[in-house]
C-alpha cells in the first residue's frame, strides 16, 4: 500500500528529538526517504535507526542550523545522497527560559534568534534552488503559539517565532509561483525534551497555563506530526502561507 509521501525525499531539522523525531518517523511511515538533521549527531542517527528498524529509509546528518558553513556542508551531503528534495521541515529550535527583556543577554538573544529564525534563512536558502530546479516542493516551518501571542516564551523566543510566520508568508509570496508551498505549524505545549524540565520544575505559572488550556493537557509530538504530514502532502495543495495553531485551544483566551 502506498503511503501519502511515497517516493518523496524529506529533510527534517532538529530530527534527533521531540517533534522532529516524530515528524521524521511519520514521514518515513508514509513512504518518504528522510534526512534526519540535528546538531546532536548521535540523536539524529538514533532517529534514522528507528526509521530503518521499522522498514523505512533514512540517513542522518550532523548540522548546526545556525551556522552557515555547517548548513552548506549538510546541504551538499543531502543533495549528493538524495536525487531531489521534495519536503523541508524546518523544525530545530531552542527555548529562552521565558526570559523577559531585562533578563535577556545579547548572547541569549543571538543564540535563540540564530537557531530559531536565522536557521530558516540558511537552511531554506541552501535547499530551495534544488527544490525549484526539480519542479518545486513543500516547506513546513515550526513556529509556536509564541508566533501569535505573548507568554509562550520570553522576548527572544516570541520574537523569533513571530519571525518564522513572517518568513513563511514572504517565502510564499516570492516563490509560490515557482512551485514552493510553505506553511507554518504553531504548537502549544508539547511534551518533549524542550519542555520536560519546565513541566518537571512544577513552576506554578507554567503549570497553571497548561491546566487552563481548553484541552486540559499538553500534546504528544505525534499529534504535531499529523499536522506536518497534512501540510507536507497534496491533500493540502491549496494551503499556502498559512500559520496553523495546534494548541489545544491555548490561544482562545
Ligand atoms: N515543545 C513545545 O512545547 C513546543 C511548542 C511550540 C513550538 N515548539 C517548537 O518545536 C520545535 C521542536 O521542539 P521540541 O519540543 O521537539 O524540542 P526538542 O528539544 O525535543 O528537540 C529540538 C531538537 O533540535 C535540535 N537542535 C537544537 N539546536 C540545534 C541547532 N543549532 N542545529 C541543529 N539542531 C538543533 C536539538 O538537538 C533537538 O534534537 C522547536 O522549533 C520548538 O521551538 C515546541
């Protein structure tokens, strides 16, 4: 039986953990060959191993998505191994400890903006030419509820995740007619390594905000992967430049 991504080649960043791993696994189950990219090469390889142990196809590539030279090397490796790139999921990201402006150092600002936003510029720029040359492709960018409202992160994270949505819209406006379909995913609280320490800390404000979500819980990474799959396959062919909230109702308040 053919999957929804049969014969497609997908690149997923931040693939060594959480949503990146779940998205990689889901894409592979649906028939895609996956390049699992992560700064943690062991974690990326683990994702590739999980995919292969379930009969899928994957390679792992180490990349620091915030570093231009590293991205160039990774893109060269991917394009030498894959005949084309049909899907790019820009998922890698880091949180900022919910730091407000006056507690945010320039170093923290640069780190969060570089990993969460500049990475989209670097990785997408490196792979877009090959996507366009081969007739187009799909870009799925991971933003956050912090791309819509305050309180999903600190000043750096919220600025970066708003930027991810802006990047997605401008990419759509500039390259839609060249076959590039880009959309953003905006999750609420998801149970991953990123949020584990936060949830475990029992911080009253954080726990209260999770409890107050209409869904009454946080999401599992696989639930976010379902949305990534929808945006990555042709069922969503008329969805361009959108930013999809998947937050259990967090932002209705
Ligand atoms: N967990 C949540 O509640 C939540 C909510 C909304 C949005 N998000 C976003 O979802 C995405 C995935 O988050 P997650 O919760 O799965 O986190 P996670 O920490 O479980 O996974 C993030 C992955 O990104 C990798 N990574 C970090 N810096 C990198 C770099 N410079 N280069 C390459 N890889 C790098 C990490 O090694 C890790 O494997 C992020 O963009 C995050 O901001 C998370």
